[in-house]
C-alpha cells in the first residue's frame, strides 16, 4: 500500500501512537475487519497460532516461536505489552523490525484511517501494523498473543490453524465482566470449528465446560492432563540454569531442558509443545530440544544479576503473584530474605496482590508514580500510592520488629536503596514486580538498551483510556 511521503510535515510514529491512546479500549471486530479488507487482507497466508489466557501468553508465544525458528521457519511474533520499546511487540524471526520500517508502516496505517475516517484503538492499530510487517517479510508462520479476552480481541480477526488457552484468572474484570465464568467464556469464544484448541485448565468445572463447549462449537479439545502433560524432572536451581522436564503427548514421552525454569512455566512450555504437536506443521525433534534451550522471555522471572540475585517478574494480578511466590520458594528455599521492589496499577486487585506478597517478603520498596527518570511513561496518577500499599501491609499485623521493613520513595532513588539492601547481607534476593511497565522501566538499569526506544508508552498507561 502506498504511504504518504516522509518529511517535516509528516507526523512521527510516536506522535501518531500517542494520539491513539486517547481513543481507549473498545471491544469489537468491525474496525479491524474493515482495515484488513481495505489493505487486501495481509493477515491471510501464513499458518497462524493464536494464544489467549490471563497469564502465561507471552512465555507460550516465545516458546512456540523459538521452536519454529529452530525448525527453520520464518516467523512473525506479535505480543503485548512491550517492556520499553513498542517494536518489541512485532518480531520477525526473533528480531525487532527496523525503526524506519516501523515509522513507514505506522504512517501508512494512519493515512488509511484518515482517508476512510476509520478510528482504531492503540492495540488494533498495532495489530494492523504487525500484519503488514509480517506480510512484507513473507513470514511463513505467525504467533499472535491476544491482548485482552478473546472474543473481541483484534488478533481474532486472523484465521488461526490452532488456538491455545494458557489459563484463566480474574483480571480485566472492568472490561471482560465479573467472575471467572464470564472471563472464561470470552476467551474460549475464539475456538474454531474443526481446529485444535489446546488448553491448560486446573479448575475441574472449567475443564468440563471446555469439553462441553467443544461439542457445541465444534473445535477439537486438546486438554492438559488428558491429552498432554509436562512436569519438571528436577528442582529449580539458584541461578536459573536450564531445567530438565518430561513431557507426555501425541508422540509419547520425551525429555527436554528449558531456559525458562520457573515452577509456573511448566504449563506454558507444555502448551507450546502440545500446540506444535497438534499443528499440521512439520517440526523435527531437534527443533523442540534446541528451541527450548534458546528461548528468552525478558521480564518473566528474569535473573538480571546473580550476586546478589536480582530478578524481574512482571506479575500484575493475584494469580501471577501467587505463581511468582511459589517459584521463589522453590528456587531459593526457606532461608532467603526476599525484598520486593513494587508498583501496581490502580485498576488491578492490588490489595490481594500485597496480601499474597506479605508473608513471603521481608522488605518492601514501594515506588511512587513515574515522573520521568528511567522512562517517559505518562502515568501520573496511574499507580497505587505507596502510602496506601504500606497501610495494607500494616493492617495485616505483620509490621513487627525484625519481621517487615517498608520504604517509600521515587523509583530511581528507591531502586538504589533496594540494591544496597540486597548487597548488605548474604541470602538476600531482590525482586522487581507488580507491573510489566515497572519491569520495563527498571530493566535498562541492568540491561542497557542498544538504541533509544522509538516509543515507550503502552495503551493502558494513559489515565482514562479504559472504556467499556
């Protein structure tokens, strides 16, 4: 599609994306379908995997992509949110698309929208950009992570050959509806007639409902514990080295090892292996072995420093925090002191998240809303104030001498204090968590960026953009 010429009068990609944030989140597929139709359907052609779920989508997508790359496929991976640069959402064979190409594609889609008076949400807009990028790169396989729910998610405008449901938990109730059954229905609605639907569901009632819906809707159920199963074959280790696992599936029992070694990652890795087993693609055995040993998923129980241990984990809802706490206990044992460097978005069930962290942590570093510094996220007022988080901690009667320490402050200064705390005594572990956006802001301190971010803000960073 021809784009408008660049030049001083053309808006930058950052300007365009910043403007989109004001449109908010509006469920529906009509806008996506119209945009893709006007563009000649760039989403058609490649074999496509769609991943839905409350937590674990990014890890599952990364594992599928890594195995496909090891098998020799040219892939396109679309995930969200990004940690620091919006281009992290659109990877071609594991690499960021170039800044000039991204700028051109954003301007092209913006021009299309203005010519046809079409208003896309931030997420829809980037999904269209991703499809264009993947089409131009002649990707053979796409791995698409749904942003929210499933039924009305922009990625659902694609034509997947297989769908994956990672898990279901209470999150985004302000948009998807109240209660686990409502959220479950929104995610399972993406099942396609005659296509495999891989799912991990630990709730017996949801498992039964999934099988019932498969009969009603016509998708092929591939259920964890029945059709496939993965287990860790050894305990986790302190430094997070590759961890062996056993997997039982369509091709019998196989043994692998993975760079993602956290306790909760076994479900995500098993989902990824099962998805590829049940797909029509040709995947040699070595691709599973090599892919699981090379995959990376920054910000998910990522060790960014070994002495003292400093980990980044973007857990941002109660189920993810619960999984994080279990993973920390499994890796480090009972004799370690944990410090949590914490920020939580106001729309989350933040009180429950703190209640889950409190019995595990000894020190809490509660950050204020970002005001520049490490990142330029325009999130004034979007975080829970540290004083409110501290109040919840104190109300739990855990603030006893020698038991719990609470510090509040601005992010950059507090991070230095947290690192000093971790270094002051052996057997201390610092964990940055509560928000992927916080992780994205802190990560460059330990993993410097190779180039400045083209655009760092996320669609849920702007106050008032979540609309029903």
